[in-house]
């Protein structure tokens, strides 16, 4: 399995999860949208 996602997960970005068989043939893939982490205000 190969996962490629944004460099900084605290910001938004796209990611892809790729599943290959033992002959490196594509079995499945999932593309997902990673939402930005909410900013917490400290008071």
C-alpha cells in the first residue's frame, strides 16, 4: 500500500491511497480531501 498526502497535514490538501498486488498491478485506490485543522484561539 502506498499513501501520498499533503506535506503539512494541518493545512488542507488531497491525498491518495494506492493498493497494489504482488505484481505491482493496481488493485484499488482512494482519493481523499483532507480538511484544514481548526485553529484554536488561546486567551
